[in-house]
């Protein structure tokens, strides 16, 4: 018979059943169950409990009913819990009450269901009144059970219970729940039971066992509730894990003023500071603190209120943090001054906090540097480089009277958007209207998560730093302010008000999650400086140390044995400087044509294009040469000592000309108005543009084809590169130029062009009487080049994968159009697992890359290989580049820090494994997704620029 249930003292049995790995233990009994079992083993005061496994949940989902043996095992375990607790379930003389709480492998805060106070009936309630002498507590607990049971198990809407309570309080003239007396709560029990009867047609069950059975089933069902599914989609938690169910002896924080309940993080989850951050409420139960409905007291205040319990709590939590070697998120209850721990789990945190905690713990020797590096995700680094509000702009806004309110700075970062007052509308406006949205609520509940995820920022007027809104926002890196209590939100009128100032739904606001300030209107933002984020700098330094370890990659002779280097795509010296300050070890792509677009150069470029003779072209190019030389000089200077790959002109020439339509319009207007001055030139240009027209320019006269068709341009470029390199060398700068020929499709192209260019390189070095190392290489962005890489490597000293074009040409999808039409459907329908312009398609494009590297290195073992398409900053693509033997990845300067971390992660992941094994193709089925986003890649931006 399958064992579906484990008792509080059966941690060893769970370890035996799962093979002992803690991750698998969590898989079977859930994170909460594992924490409770482990705490019990360590002697921490945990109320007696038992846990129903995730396997039981999965069996239930399959069969639609409890698997055979489960209920009998629950009853047997309950007997043991009764023994340990010294109470009996359903016994009016000494009733045991239990909670029934969900707990999946990965915490999904508030996304599934919980029922407290199970076991209370008319009979046991009366018994408990006698026993405790505290009828207020008993009837408060009983009405909570009826309410939770009604909403969670029976699916009655919250309002059905909220309304009679509100009505009653108004009738009695009460403002707060604490004013309710024993008789008031007793009256509410009656009223709530009527609600159940009215909605369901039957009474609230007076059989405690029925309560337990139905509650267990409700928790199983909540695994497939909408909010749990939404959350899993957003966090990539697999659907087939199931939730465990923890049945835990109730201890009561609502037994009077010597009782209380609270939640705490062992370090600050927002900043990472080494200070316990928590909140508690006296005379309150479980969910009150987390829901943020009542504003709680900071945990420090407990020290004076209940010193003994406080000291014990601090002692236990310090031990828990040491034991788990990570920041813990704990829940506790104090019943008549006795402390009970109800939960410990690894706490959710912001990106900033994740980095600080990892670095602090490694510096303290609690974890290794490798572990610290592994604990931070590339996405978190990305968040830390997200824009912040300009200091000056904030000051200006304050001066102008735009500061609207202030609250708790729950999740850092800046967000600007239109305010919407409910989750559905926030999601709708973000998704359908593509608006930037700030979700504003008095407080949030798990049902609101979809709106939060869609929003740029979140603002609540109630709740504290551990409220639901704060915890969820931190996890998703959404800037968030909670408890801005001066702001009165009127959900009926759809406005929020502070004094005389009103913000209507749909108005723009700016939310500063770092300071807690809310402003009216839009405040400008700027990129934060990496240098000022010292912990992140330290972590990235450790990442680089890991990546640069020799032999971290097992590889054939000549191939890289260190991890990937990270280079950057930079066209201008200022980009190169930023790239270097962000840790780039080289420039992997300088798109030289961008320099042609500068206003003073474009007319020269156009003159060059329009000239009919080689001499005319050369004359214009001679004018361009000093500009290009200056550009390259700046790049070499910024990258002193590091390689700089300069790509020769790539796009079709018509991109440098005005559009045919615009010219035609101008010419016609001039003709109609009878303007003659300049008309002849315009007409000439129009004819030239017409002559350049290609139906398929991306597959036309561009790249190396253009160089062969019109070699004067690239000859000028190579001269400019080598003159700049020579001048820099003469100034003491160490240069490593690498000239890159784009869009090669056949080795014959290289055979034609490369010697002519190399002759210029040698000539310049002779003229300038200097020598420096240099390389000539090519981009691999046409499938034919990948397939014939062995021959191409006879000439090319390096390959750089232009994966934007390589993806376009391998799939036959236009990089300019696919992302705005069928690709969205393809990803939604699961035809493609991911957008291939964002993440390398390993099975197709990726295989071509691997073949090209293998074949290329069979000709030239020391062949340098990189990638410079947009994929170079994508962690999944970075992993592929490591596996197939790239020397480096090159991405935009802003993504360099993310790529450095991703490179270290993959180096650690595959450390000691041969490339062959790691690269073995896996026929993975794409996941069919319910919802997905196809993000636009930067290639779109580039296209937009090109089309301008
Ligand atoms: C590429 O094709 O991946 C590439 C880097 O070149 P471009 O985007 O300039 O075509
Ligand atoms: Mg390209």
C-alpha cells in the first residue's frame, strides 16, 4: 500500500522514501512539510502535525477522488497527533483543532487554500468555552472556520460573509473587529451559518471528520485554481508537481493579549540588510498579518512586550538561517506566551537583496563563492540595471507639488504608468491596450496576482512590508509601495484622493519603490550605475573568476578550455567605454555603417553612392576616411589591450538613401509648384534609388557581395582601421583589430576579397612603420557558410555567428516581420517552444552552429568563435554557445553583466563534462502554452532605425 501520509516525527522515513536528497524530500512532502519535519527533528517547538504527500494530490487529480487508503491513513495519523497534543478531535471536553494548509515543492505564497480551526462545531465550541474561559476567542475562531470553509471549500464568494459582518458592525457602531465581543462573534457564527445554508442548501457540517475530509479535498483542488495556474505560468513551476497538505494542530494567537501571531524574514528581503524584518499582531490569528488587513507592529516591539518569547524566537531563527544557509521566511504564533513555529522556508527577495545576501553569506564563509554566484539569476541582474528615477527630476516634481503620497518602500525600482483600481482592468489595459499600468488597490489578495504581473508597478494604501502585495511584487521584481495610508481609494468612484488632490482611474502616476514616494504624472528615468552597486560588482567579479578557470571546459586540443568570455556590440567609443566598465573583454561587433548615418557624413555617403565612376566614388570615400579613422581610434583607445572586431559595411546601399516614395512626392511637389532649384539633383537621386530597388534587399546586394561589387568602400574602411590602429600603437595603446567580412556564403568570396584587404593592411603598417597583431575573419550567418565552414576556415581566422540573419535564413522567417504576426501564434500554439529570434533554436540553427565550429576547427583548431546576434545576451543561448565551444558571446553593453553571470552559471553547470555529451541533441517537445509573450528582439529596433 502506498504511504500517502507522514507524521511529524517521520522525517527519516521521508528521506528513505525519496533517497535522502532534500530537493526530493520537498518534492514529496512540499516545502512547508519539509520545513516542519526538519524543525521538529531539530527540537524547534512545532505543533504536532501530519503531511499528506504531493503524490496523493496527483492521484486525486487523476481519479477525481481520494486514492485508496488515504483517508484511513489520515485517520491513523490524526490519532497519533491527538496523543502527542493531549487532545481529541471532536471531543467536547478537550477538543483538538487543526489547520489544513497547502504546501507545494516551491512556495506559491497565498495561491492555494488553507482552512483554519477545523474541528469546531456547536458542541466542541461550547466545550472549548468551558475549557478556555474565553468565549470571545472561541466564537471568533468558530466564525473564521465557517467563513473559510464557506469560501474555500464550498466556493461561496467572500462578499457573502463580508456584507453581514459589515452591516452588523455598523449597526453596533463598531469600527474595528477588535471591538466585537463574545456575543457579537456568536451572533456572526449564526449569521455565517445562514449564509452557508442559503448558498448551498445544506448546513455547515457538524461532523469534524467531514470538515477535515472536505478541506483536504479543497486544498487538492486549489492546485488547479486559476490563481495557482497563473502563478505557475509566471514562475515556470511545472503543473505536475501537485501540492502536499499539512494538517497541523491549531495553536492560537487570538487567545488574548498574551497571544499573537506574526511573520518575519531573517534578513531584509528588500535590501538584504542583516536585520530581522517582521511584523506581528497581538490577539490575532494566522492570515491577519499576511493579508495586510490590519497594520501590524514591527517585530522589534515584541522585545518589550514578551521578552522571553522574543529571545527564543531570535535564537531559533538564527539557527534556522545557519542550518539552511539562506534567508528564512518564518511564521509563528504565541499562545499564552508560548512560542510555536509554524513555518520556515527560503524567503522570496528582491534582486538587490538576493545579491547582497549571497555576497554577505559567502564573505562570512556560510556558502562558497560558487554557491553565491549560482544563487543570483541573470534576470535579477537585469532588474538591478533597470531604470531609476532621476534625482533631479524627483526634486523638481516635489517642488512642483507633484508628490502625492508616501508609503512603505516594499519593492525597489521606478515605475511610471496609468493607475487602474482592479486586477482585471489592470491586466486588460496592459495586454489589450498595451498601456503601462500601475495597479492600485487598498490591499491585494492572491486573486489579484494576474493584475500585478501585468503591471509596471503596484501601490496599496494598506498593509506592511510582509503583506501579500509586498511579497509578490518583490518576487517578480515589480516596484511596489504598500501602506500609503494617507491615500484614500474610492473603488466606487474610481478615484484616489489625498486632501484636495484627486487622481482618477487612468491618470498617470510615478511610483518609486526604492523610497516609497508616489508622484502624480510621469517622472523621467535613467539607467543606474553599475559601479555604485558594489555587491553586484563583487558577485560579477567572482563570476568572471569562475568563467576564466582553465580546464573548466573539457575540450579537444586548440579549443577553449576556460568558460565563455563576454564581449560587447558597440559602434561608438562611448558605447565601448560603457561596455568596458560593465566588464566586456572585447568588442565583438562594431557595425561600421551606423557611422555613415551621422548628419555630416550622410551627404558624402550619398554622393559616393550616386557617383558613376570609380574615381568619383574614391573621391567621396577619401572624404569619409578621416571620420572613420577617428571612430576606430576612439574604439581602440577605449578597449586598450582588448580585441576589437570591426565589421565591414553590411546593409544594402538603398538604406543610406531617402525612400523612393518620399523622393517621388518631393519631385512631384516641386514640379507642380514650378520650383526648379535643386530639382535636377532630386530627379537624379530618384532615378538612382529606383535603379537600386530590390524586391528582397535582405537577400540582395549587401554584405560581402557589396564589397565585391564595389570594393572601394571596404578598401577605405580597412585603410581607416589600420591607420587608426597604427596611430594608436604609436601612442602606446595596445591594439588588437579584427576585420570581419559579413554575409559570406561561399569561400570563393573570401578568396576574392580578403587578399586585397590584407594587402592594404600590410601597406599601412609598412607606411606607418609599426606592427601589431590582427585577424581577418567572417560572419557565419548564411546556412551555406555554416555547411561549408571547413573550407571557409582556410581563410577566416575567426567566425562570428550572426544569429539574427542565420535564424532568418535557416527558418525562412523574415526577421523584420515574423515577430508581429504568425510567430506569436506559433509560440502560443506550441509549434515553437520559444521565439527563435530571442533564444537560439538548438535543434536547427544551433545544430548548424555546432557543425560549423566542429568543421571550422577541423581545418583550424585555434579558430576563434563568437556570436554577435541578439542571442548573445540571452542566458539559454549563452548556455548553447558554451556547450558547442564558442570562445565568447557578444551582446549589447547593457546586457554584459547579465551575460557574465550566465556564462559563470553554465561553466559551473558543465564543469568537467565533455562538450560532446552536453551537446547531444535532445528531441524536446515544445511545451504548449496557454499564454505567452513573444518579446520583440533588438533586431526590430535596428530595422526601425534602418527604415528611418
Ligand atoms: C546578425 O545577423 O546576427 C548580425 C549580428 O548582423 P546584423 O544584425 O547587423 O544583420
Ligand atoms: Mg547580419
